[in-house]
């Protein structure tokens, strides 16, 4: 079994924020693979279904970004999920808009959601970093991540989320490079 977590903030006022690209990815994956409606468990929206032949739990923490670690840890510990089967999808300021990177373990890069998960579970899980770009200077970061994507972002954002979802079953094969290649081919 795998757990895929999308980081974001709950509430309609945040739904189109750059910081919520993780939530958006989870919603797109759920639609792609016909997951059942989300239910509230472990202070998170949770849905269990299949991606390919693998059982998968999709999770969107309801505790706001800074406290994401607690519901993720509760879910992982309850289902006895090894950290190698935990994937966290999140926004990344250091990547240009639409860029993707995937890696296992590592630092939090100043991301409060990752910092919270790290403090509860350690760092040995997969991170799917989705680029949202940087506003240019540090003082503008908070306002930038909590602002909505612009209408000019809609095309690349929709294409990116669709490509990620369509190829998600490949990610569980253990070759993240192959998954990235397939996602990039869909984006061309």
C-alpha cells in the first residue's frame, strides 16, 4: 500500500493558491483513477483506491500547512506504511513554474509542510516537487505562495497536473527517472 499526500491549506479561500498545488494534484489523481469521495479521517481528507494494481491512500491534511506532519504521521502509523511508500506532493519556490523534481529524503528547503512532516516522521520519504517559481525577493514569498495562480498559469498548470496523474502508476515501479520522462513526454 502507498500513501500520497498533497500539501495545501483547507478552505475555499486557499483552493487556487500556489501553495495548494499539492491539493490540486491529489484531486487530479483522484479523478484520473476514479477514487471514491474523500472522507475526513486523521484530521485529513482521505480516499482509498487503486492506481494500477496498487492500493493507494490519497491524503490532504486539514491542519494547515505548518501542521501537516501530525495527520500524515497518524495515517502512516495506523496503516503501518513504510516511509519508502510515502509520497508527498508540494509546491517548490526554487523550481520554475511547471518544473518537476522527485527525490527521496533530503532537507525541507524552508517548506513548512515538509518541516512538519520531517519533525513527525523523519526525512526518508519521497518528495514530488512542483515548481511555482519565486517572486524575486524573500519578503514577498509569503504573499506569493498564498496568492492564486494567474489566469496565464492555467494552461501549464492543467497540463502538468494531468500529466502527473496520467503517469502516476509508473512512479510506483521504483524508477522515478522513468516516471519523470513519461510525464515530460506528455507535456511536449
